[in-house]
């Protein structure tokens, strides 16, 4: 049962900057909000949604709308978009980084935790940092890193060997490092952190290894852990929900689960619950919102009786204390790994009475966009399915049962984007038919613990799509099919465009209102990273990584490509 | 059984005739242990004596260490290796793993059935093997598979499938879902892979 805290705190910072917090990003014409500030202030981070120069957050702003407010590149001139520069990193491996840009300096990361600082106008390298990786790493799915966070004159990056690093942004020099978990037990970091009010927020991977998931807040100066929210509750049993968020029967044997619970006790210590992507920050309410991934072991529910709270859930906690505020679980006792991964987005939404209320969006692996009330996390609506759904929720068997979507989604970790003027959110999807196999095995102490196997059905066609969903109604506005399943992310701009890449190397721009394809570029390797945008000296750029993807085995590369409209 | 007898003989012979590489870590002297390892897995050239013996030279440190621990604990059953590891301390296991992982990978010329290998890519895709193994070059606890000995790799896949090798349950489930032809196809594909 969702619990909600009516206390919507107004922080000191909220009082100071409250007037500047607008839910809707404004269009800007190459405007500089901050002159030539190189130090990233909290004010800059708060106003990032209206910042026409910088790209300061992995998902654009604290609301995570991935909407860039400049319209210099637009539906009229996007046909003239050309590469301005290409930077090649040292690492030819899966690229999932979102470039962060601060006053003409770009920070990118690669697989295996390298960071590069580049001149954002020319692509020239300023410095290069290589993390001294420990001998033990345990990670799924690829040695990825999704980027840095910036705050004042520092950068922050999580590592595959489960550390958080604080670095000097000017030099790339390491200032501090903090161990977040034991990599031998399956803890690792691939997500980009989020920094707010001096706190570095980070989750953890490890849902495939029997970890106990968490979100932590660290002091940005020292790396000291300020609070930890465990994503598996000590009482993880929940309400014994028999139906999912869309009302479908999940075929649970509740009596058998209760008997198992009495026998073994609560499984929370090895229950998984990774957090793969950034939290959204509601500065007014002083809360963060994140989604929690699958329970461990993925396919075998027999060893984890109960709803497995807070796996497969949207969760909100207090920013200052990390204390629980509310949650909503999409799939209780998941045995399909159709979990919650894509980062939540904060926007105002119509409730079922037609009133606008603060909302939260999440794109699920199920292929639905879920629309929540931000106050209590409750579900307002879910969208039409963006990908085929068949045979849900057939239980996995030893020989395998076919069910759609396959375990990669729907929407995987790929962030969605929003154009609030249109009331649309844009998701990139996979269609990958799979069979689900279960085979029970005890906790293997840090080794891969799936409780069975997922298998792609090679004879069946795979594809992807970009789907625009009206989040006020849940209706699909437009959909464009792609040759391959999509993973990576998407960006919307005030120029009336959305940008997304594909595994076959294509990077494309679409009319955000209609879905018409307006521009394309062949990058030579999979474009499976979230695009970003920024401006230098009045010139707008679109930038994206083309390094392929490990999870779907798309062609690897090592290119960061910045595009602009030539004079 | 035949293989076991042969390897035992080779091991004994090695004790007499082989000289070890210049190895002892700062804290642990592994010269004596290494003599036995080298009798099957090869000396400084890292070339295994038999095709059903895996290449260790250039393999991942943490993977090797975990395998040694698992042999000793009985999680990975093998009559030779269980005996070899029975008296090893953790420090000795780490030193042996460090020794082999610090070597260059041994390149071999496996006899690949190209027709089978051509089918291997599709089977590996079905198993989503790249999710952990990426380009099959290995990293930390994930072993390098590219260019590994073909008979060894096929046997270890079958051991997973037939629940002889129990130290990675997820692999057991996955291999169980493949036909023997699929396993052969994957082994041929992977053994034929070299540097990316």
C-alpha cells in the first residue's frame, strides 16, 4: 500500500531559488544565463532546464526531461546538420556516456572508467583520466559508464569496482574515492551520479548477483556517506499482490510463498534491487524519485517469497535523510526481469479528474509509460503498449516459455525525453522475442544468479521503435519502427526535434510533433548513448557517442561526434 | 579416465624434468606448485600439453583464483584439479593466478569447423552471451574465451549442461537450453576468435 508524506518541505535553498524553479523549460536563443562561469553552482544546476549554453545533468535537468531549450537547430535547418568534430577515445567498447558541458568544456566517460575533458568547440583533448581498476569487478551488462556529475569545481564518477570518485574538474586529478560496496559480491557502478545541495547521489548495479541494493548520498567534498536507503526492505513481503500495475494476473502461488517465507524468513539480504539510473530531484518537495530494478535471482521466485519490496518500483525518499516517502510497485514478485530501469521524469500531468498535478513518468520494460501522482507515488494511468505483448504473465519453465516483451523490454535503461508544450514523452523501445527458463540454485556468493536463463528466439524478427506518448491521456501519438531493437536514449529540443541513435550506426532527427524523419547520419558504430546538446560562442551543437553496445552486441567504436549546422 | 592417467603421467614426468619459470611472489613461493601446473598447462610458452587442457597464460586473474577456490571446495569437479588444489592455501592460489594472468595470451591454431563456427554467432546471440562476455576477451571474473582450446571449451560447455560443472549455476541453465550442435557451433566460433 503506498504511503505518502503530505509534508512538502520548503528548504532554505528552495526559498532562495524557488522563483527560478519552473517546471516548464523556456526556449532560449543562444542566451547565456551564467556568463563564462566555469564553477558549477547549485543555482546553475537548478536552472539547467533553461540553460541554452551548458548541458549540466545526465538527463538535462533535475526533472530529467532531456529537453534542450535552444532552437538554433530546428526542423527547418536540421537537414544541414554536419559533423563539427569527431573525438576518438582510447577505448573501443560500449559507449553509454552522456556528455556534460560546462562553459565550453565537455566531460565524457568510456567503458572501464576513463574520463576525457574536451574543448567542446573543437574536440581537442584537455586531459584524460584513467581509473586504476581493482582486480575484481562483477558487472552486467558490459563495462559501461554513463557519465559524470559536476558540482562547483569537481567531477564525480562511479566505477566498475564499486567506488565513487571525486576529481578536480580542471585537471582530472583524483581528490577522493569511497568504496560503495564489495565488488566480489556483485556490486558495481555504471550509472552517472546526480549532485544536489552538496550531496552526490548514487545507486548500484548487482541485481543479477544477489546484492542488497541501495541509493547513497555522499558528501561532495569528502566522499563521506551521509545516508543509505536500502532498496530491499527488511520486511519485503508487501501486500501479496496478485496483479500487476495494469491489472493482469501474475499467476502467483501465494500459499506456497507464505509457506516458504515461514521456512526461510525474509530474503531481503540477497534480494537484488539495483538502481541503474539517475534519480529525479523535486527541489520544492526536497525529495528524490528513482526506480528500483529486479529481484535476485531474476527468474526464480521460489527462493524469495513475497512482493520483494521495493524491487520493480518507483520509490521516493527525502533528500536530506534518505527516509522513505512513498513507492509504487509495478510487478510484485517479478520472475521475468521486466523491471524498472529507465530514469523517472518529473512533469505536471493531468489526473483522472482533468486537473494538472505534479507527476512522475517512467518508461517500463513492459512497454508501458506509467504516469504517477508525485505526492504519493500512486499510479494515475499507464499508456497503450508501445511494443507487442503476448502470453503475459506465463510462468517460466525449465524448457522455456515464450512471452513478449523479452527481458530487455520495452524500454531498457534508455532515458526518455519530454516536450511539455506538446504534452508528449518519447521512448525508444526493443522488440526481442524471448523464452523464459527457470532453474533453481542457491545463492552463489557473488556469481551470476539468474535462477534460469533468458533466450532470444533467433528465428523471430527483432526490431525497435521510437514512440511518442501523450502522457495526459496515455495514447500513442506517433510511432516510428527501426531496423533493430533500440537502446541508448533520446533528446528533445526546442527546435521541434528529437534525436536518437540505432545499433546499425544511424543517428537520426525526427520532427517531435509528427515523427517525420528529417535527418540522418551514419556514425560507423552503434549509436547507443543518450544524445546531448550545448552551445559555444553562439553556435548550437548536438553531440552523441558512437561506441556500440555490449548488451545487444552492436558494433563497437570509440567516437564522440559533435554536429552543428554549417554556415 | 584415459585422459586422467595420461595427465598423471605427464605431471610426474614434469616433476622430474621441467624447470620452473622464475616465479615466486613476494610473500609466497609457488615454484614447486608451478611444476605441476606446467606439466599440463605448459611452461613459459603457455602452450598446454593437450588440446583438452585450457590455456591459462593470459587468462584473467580473478577468474583463475575463483576456479582454484572452486576446485578445492568441490564446486567444480575434476579429478586432477581437485587433487592439485586440495593443499593450496588462498595465498598460493592468488600467486598462481597472478603468475598466469601476467603472461601473454598463448595463440594457438585450432582446427575449426568453419561451417559450424558460422552458426556459432547466432547461438551466442540467442544466449545473449555478450552481456557478460562482451567481445570474449575476458575481464576480471569473466574468462577470456576468444582463442581458447576448442576441445576444452566444448567439454566445459557440456559439463555445464550435464551438471558436472556446478560452479556457475547461471551457465548451467543457459547451456542446458542449447543442443549439442549449438554448443559445438559456439565452441568453434569462440576458439576461432583472436584479438578484436
